[in-house]
C-alpha cells in the first residue's frame, strides 16, 4: 500500500451509514487538490489525514487515491485550525469566533481549548458561560472521536457510535467490552444485530447465554414495533433460532439453550408467559401489565355506572338540539342516552357522520349536570382540531397526564392512580392512534366514577405503537358502542366523504367528479412523470388554482419510504422546488439530510425533554451554527410554539414535504396528494387508502393507475396483531 498525507480541504460526499468519503486533499508537494475516496469516520474539513491505499483511475473522474486505512490528526496550520474550528463541530464556535481564536492564539488555539480553557476569557466577547460550553463540547468531541474510532473496527457507523456515546458517556468503551449486549438493552436505536456484530468480532461464543437472552428480548421488542403486544412462544423460539444462525449439527442443542434462557428471563420477570387456550403467549413485562391493566380498568369503569337522572329525556335532548343549533340523528341521540348511564362509551364512525356534532352535544349534556369535562387527543394537531371544533381547551394525552422528567426517576406521568385527574368526564378523540401503553397510563389517571368517552374511526389504520386498542374494545362486546353511519346532507355534497365511504365498503371511488370538484384522479403510469406532476401541483398549479400555500395547505402522502415516489425522494425533490438553495438561507447537513431555513419538517420519535412527539410537523425557522442550535416552530393550541434543538436532537427530525400515510394519522390538511402505483403493491391496502383520503378537508388528488387503485380497494386484509385485549375484556 502507498501512503498519502494531506489536509482535508473539501467534503464532496459523505455517507453517515457507510463512512464513505469523497473529498479533496491538499498534499504538501502537489500543485492541485487530490481526490480521495474511501472509509473515513466523521471527517472534518481542516484536519490532517494520513491515508494508506492505492492510486486508481476512475473512467469518469480520473486519477484518485483509494483509501484502505486512515489516521487523523488535529490540524497544525493556521488555516487548517481555523477551518476545523469553524466547521460547527464545537458548540459555541462558528466562523467568526474561530477567526478570533486563531488570530489571538495562533497555532496554540486547540491546545488552549483542551488544556487551558480559562484563557479563552482573554478574547473580547467570550464570557465564562461560553468558555464552559466550548470546553465541554471540545472534550465531548474528543471522547466521541475516540469512541467512533473504537467502533470503526467493528464496522459501526459514526452516527451509531455517536448515539452510543451520548447514551453511555465516557465509560462507553469499558462498558461495551464488559458486555456488548448492553447496547441492545440500553441504547435506543442500536439493536441486537449491532451488538451481536461487535460481540462476534470480540470473539464471544455464538451460543453464549447472554447472546441468547439478548436475542429473545430483541425479537419481542421488534414485535412491538410491528404492532404486536406479544408473540406466541413457538414463533418467538423459531425467530430466535433463525436469528442465532445455529449450525445444522447443533440445532437441537440451540433449541434447548433458547428454551433454557427463556426460562431464565421468565424467572427474572423480564418476560411473562400467559396462555390463550393451548397457546403460550410471550410478553415483555411492561406490555403484559399494560394489556391486563387496560382490560381490568375498563371493566371497572364500565361496571361503576353513575346514572345521570333527568325528569324527561326527550325534553332534555330537544333543549340540547336547540342549544347546539342541530337536529340530532337517531344514533347521535342514542349516544347521549348511553352517556347518561355508561361508565365507558365508544363513539365510532367515518367522516361526515357527525362525530364532532355528537361531541358538542355531549358537552352540552354534561354542562347541564355541572360536570367537569376534559378533552384530549393523541397528537398536537388532533388536539388543536378538537379545541377549534368544540371551543373548549383540548390537550394531547401526554400533556393532560403531565408527562415530565424527575431527577433519578426518568420520564413519568405526574397524573396517575396516586394523583388522578380532576374530572367527571374525559373525552378522547382519534383513539385509533392510541397504543396499549398510552391507554394504560390514561386509565391509571382517571378518578373513581369518572366517565370515559372514546371517539375514533375504527376503520382507519391502527396505532403506530403496539396493540389495536379501539378495534379490540369494540370487538370484545363488553363496552357500550355507538356506531354513527348516517352521512349528513352537507357531507353528501363532498366527494371526499362519499368516496371515503365507498372505499371503506370495497367499492371503487368516483373518479369523474360526479359529486363535487374536490376529488381528482390523474392517470399516470411512469413514476418519473408522477414525480414531476406532484412537484408541479405543489409548487405552481394548486397555488394558482385556489391560492393554496404550498407548505401549509398541501400535504403529499405516500405508502412507501423508498422508490422514486417514496417519502425520501419526494422530500428531496419537493425541497428543491419549494425551498431551494439560497445564500440568504442557512443550511445544516445531518445524517444525509440537508436542512434549510424555511423547511417543512417532522419529528419522528417521541422527545419528552422537548415535548415534541412522533408525527408532529413544524417549520424550521432558524439555524445557528455558532451555538449549534436549530429552532423549529410547531402549531400549538395558542398558535405556534418554538422548540430549540441541539445537533444531536436533530437526528430525530426529517423533511416533511412528503410523509407516509401512517405518520399522517390524527392530522388534517386542506389538500392531500397521493401516488397510487403498482410499484407500491405491498402497501396497497384498503384501510391505508381510506386513511389517506380522510386526511383531506378540501381536496384529494390521486395520481397513478386504475389497476393500482383497484388493488388497494379490494385488499381488505388487515395485518393481524397479536393482542389479547379483546378476550381479557370478556
């Protein structure tokens, strides 16, 4: 191998996942910059690289140095140090501060930051608070680089290594060497496979007990991500056998080992086995207690019926109609009658069937009995819609339960059985989105005698989290249910609502605007043409047609993440068109995504510190590279709430010009655009199409082929979720 030394002048391309760098290096004896390609973890412009590899000639890009191994050193030249400090790597230092430091401390700038940070006070404008920020950030960066380099030999990407370091801190390396499977248990997003790869390279026995235990917990954890609350024991063990890749000769021995370690986990109460008939059901402990708790608490609420007495129900209902300015349908009246007696009531129905009108009538009913009513929904957008429709405050379930963090306790809900909500009635909307864990925490916070009204559309997609709560409650037959089925006259004038009900019934939607001009089907087969049409509709045609705001009013939904018209590519193309590169807009690249001031973005994981949750959509309003901060404004009950992110938190954010149908649940948009093509056949399902269409308030535009549309309408196979809530309720 040959050796090449030089300063990294430019990063042309870099992949966080593979560490693959295409860059330009200034070597001491070379007149021109040299192109280098190959693995370099977390490169920073300005640092010195010592590379081992070979010279190759690329047919298109010419002569370049192909890196096999790379050592990195902090820069030594003034220009290199300044560029290194200005890269945004160290919190508190941006381009202007970097220049000040190098002008004042010269070649000693990095040494001062590392060993004598108090000397930074000699620079005008740098106070003690900023010195502390710079010193701590530099120390963390050095430790993180050590961790990144350590994990590089195990094939772990820098982004994963950085995540591991942020979770485990400066003890990362000794902790991992002691037990690599700790990663699967302790670090969110770093699963069994990463831990197993490291353990294998460390030489750990393939049939080591800790490996088998970790695999069983990992499989059950993955199952909850698929929506299951448990797995049948037979399936758990067969998945473990497949995952652990036992050699043909010792499959029997491996089966015994899996069975033995499962027993160990059961004895340690990490896994609980329950029975459904002849079937053994394996739960991670929190999910077992949640499912049991939901069933027992719902049954208890349901049996503790507190009847509200009225002298004349007919007169009461007539007065409520007059107060609300509506004429209630029979099923709506039925809901009010049941609410007088029931401890728990489910109100379900499709769009246009009067769920909101019924909620308002229920509020008027409870007002007449002087009852304290609280309103909640799973997401901020759903809570905001609920507040606007009722004129009464509504909160997300997390805020209602006062989710917070306490020293030594971690995250928890302040509202619970020891500190219940102060309410006589709690009404929850969009319950199809609520998973088993959140429902359990909600039920724990209800005081004795409180009525619970659960409102939602059972035909929509189930929750992203584990369980199928609304469907299971209805299927149990133990909880009173009112299903609203009448489409009201004003709703019948909307082809969105008419077509949503046709889709739900298994009929093809009207695509020639027979009802109203708010539902369009545009026939296109070529994905490239569909992509161009979507971007043109968002950027030019719809804003001209009805003055729709490209970012606020229009939402592109798609069934898939990859493919030409999947979430990722659509976001890239729509960003280019709707928020193009400009010298006036600050940018930031994180995890392969370029974020730009003005971008439409989405939070994709619950972040309880910041109080932003999976699926929240906002606007990126400010990027401060100097302080290493980003501000995102999210719609709130009172307008907009600005949330300050650091660079690590931004790993939980993606562009949201386009999003998956699953992520759109609980939201409502003026216009929805949805590609419907045969390339998405895996995801072409009736409840997915139905959910997408019902997200639109004013207009739906489907683009694709009638064949793909028919595939979606006819495919009514709802993916089975392993859950015992329905039978537990019985």
